[in-house]
C-alpha cells in the first residue's frame, strides 16, 4: 500500500495533504498546552528550589497533557467529541462556534491546520517521496509550533529547539541536506552570529534586542542547512521582520516601543533557505554579475 502511494503522484500528494491536516490539528494542541505545562514545571521547580510550600499544602494540578488529555472548550469546558474535531470540516459544520456554549472558536485553529497541510504539500512536491521530504515535513511542523508559540508568548522552548538542532546534526551524518562539517559550523556560526549582535546592541543601546531562543533557533537551522545558508537566513529574516514591523506600526497594530518576536521570521527564512536557498543564491549571483567569477 505504501509503495503504491509513493509511486502514484496523485495518491502521494493527497496522502500528504490529509496527513498535514491531521498533524495541523495536533499542532494546535501542542501550541496551546506546551507553554502552560512548561510554566507549571518552572513554577514547581522554583518553589522546590526556594523551599516554598503551599499554604494549604495542596499540590497544584498540572495542565492537561499534550498527548492523551481530551480537548475541551476553554469557555464552558465542553469535551470535544470526535466528529467535532475533524480538521477544517468541523469548524465549517459548527459554523465556528462551540457545540456546547456557542462561544466563537478562534479562526487560528483551521488556519494552522490548512497552513500545515499546504506547507507539507509544498515540501512533498519539492522533494518527492524521499528521506529529504520526510525530514523537511518534520522540520516544518516544529517550525510552525515554535513560530506560533513565540508570537503568543515570546518564547522559543528549548524542548523543541534542541530537537531541531540535534535532528539537523544527525541528518548531516547521512548528507541529507548538508555534510557534517557544514552542519556543525552552521550550528556554531548561527548561535555566535546572533549572540554577537545581541551583545553589541546591548552595549550600544543598553537594551536587549532579542532573546537567547533566537540564537538557538538560528543555530538549529544552521545545522540543517549548513553555514553557507546563514547569510541568506539572516538577510531574509531581517528584511521580512522589518517590512512586517513597519506595516503593523503603520496600521497601529503594534507600538514601536513594544518588542516583536523575531523567531517567526527566522523560522520562515530558514524554511525558505532549506527549500530554495541554492536557487535564490544562484539568482542573486547571476543578477549581480558575480556568477561567472
């Protein structure tokens, strides 16, 4: 069956699209629950370190687990039934409202499901039924989660960033996207480049321009793409971030003094570099006259 799907393009792409919708639904759960669980764990660790006990000696109940706890409406607590949890279709059938209390369901849920499915399909069409495609689909899912959590909480969890880093280094052993030397140098250079920018900016302005999670994410993407793609990732992320920031300020959706998460722009730039980095660099070299040097 799997061989039939992999050798038949329509079946392969249809399977990837459906798989993307299902994974997108799961990513919504991770995006909502992972930060809450991390915050609970950090709170418990701080209390244990400081030897602080609850006044009523009650142990705070942890947030729902990511894998096994059933989803429920945040307004009324209505447990989401199976037919109410079908990607995209359930949102349409329910008319964007909870089946229990009729409270509006955030449009972000179907948007993330559709985005995941579309990006998975783009990856599959680009790499075909290969190991590269499987690896890039996994990276795409992790980047969607990291980018969305950073938008919500200005946080890039190490639990996910380190998975991206180690996966990139591991894949380099088999030259899936780059060789081991380029991967290791990419991880080191990715971290150190933003680390230097961070400290120079703080030295000149007395302010912190970005967080350490951004360093780790760029290091992780350097491990996937190799050090050769880092200039492209930094340039693209800075350009897109500046344009979107100016647009949001102009539309009064963001204050100039308010910090903006940089992780989503790094994630988008890294994904583009993995997919079309070589083509973009070649186009630039040819248009600038450097291609024949």
